[in-house]
C-alpha cells in the first residue's frame, strides 16, 4: 500500500497543485515493521521501470527490535531468491528458533539508500560494538548511518494555537491555563477533579529500556499520598 499510495492518491492538494505525488519520491521507512519496503521497491517496481528515481531512507528508532524470524519464513515474503543473503542471519538466541534466521532490519539497512537514526549519539552507539548494535553493528558500519536529533513541529504543537487542547495559552497565560487543562485530563481519565492535587504523568513504551520497571516500583510508594498518577503506554 505504501508503494502504491504516491502513484494513485491525491496526497498534495492545494491551490498550486493537485494530484498524486508520482514516482519521484523519497520513502521514509521506520524500524523493522517497514523494512520490506526497500526490498519490494527494488524487486517489484524498479525492475519494471517504475520508481526509477525513488530513494529510501531507513530510520532506526530502537535497534533491539529487528524482525528476526525462522529462516523458512523467507518463502512467505514473495521475494526473489537472490535477496535471501540480505536476510540471512545467525545469532545465539533460542527465539524464535535456535540458529539461522531471517532478519528484516538487516535487509532494510543493506537495501536502503540512506540509514538514519534519532540522534548523532545513538548513531555512534550503534556502531560501537555488538552489544549496543545488537549484532548489526558490522552491517551498519558498512553502510554508514546518520543521526538526526528528534524534533517537533513547533507550529502544529504551538500551545497558543493547538487544536488538541481545550484551553490555549502562551507565556503570559500559562499559569492560568494549565490548571484548567489539568482538570480536563482528570475528568477524561476518571480521576477526582481537583487542581490542587499533584498529578504525575508518564508517556512511553512499557518496557525496561524506558524505565517502566522503575515507575512500577515507585508507584506503591505514592499509595496513600494525596497524589494522582496517569500512565500512557505507547
């Protein structure tokens, strides 16, 4: 679907232009879930003269999740046999099976035009050795990697114009607006509405790498205190 969308969907409609993007595009793929795109682009499209100038940038957010599956699953991917070596992977883990596997992320790194990650420091980590690179450090050293610091759209998420909050604010009104927004959150999640109760919020993946074990250990210490806690697992 991602490979068909730029050719058929009206993705850029304004007073100056209307219609599909066409084939001169850059695909930004993120982590192992999208790792097959550069492989399909090369074998199913470019081989047929489609997307001749298209490029792929593969972005690694978390090297620990690579899409490792049993080697026999390669036959399910509908890819030519000559790509099998790009997926071929050996590790010392027993899951999903011991020994030879396919690795989606390895293939994406090798097949993409550029490999990116979320910061220059993380880029250095990924090529520093087997532990930090989770056994793909040698592959990344071959292709190279560029770290780009995570950012945000300061226009879309400007609190003075943000359409996702009930009360907008700026530097001069923040102290008046925040208690009202806090009350809205309390009501939305079913907590007692009280602007004077300390409210602790946590947003992140519920895994050890993000400190969820520390959070879980800390929560009982707040039980009995006049504190509210809201956790959003992503």
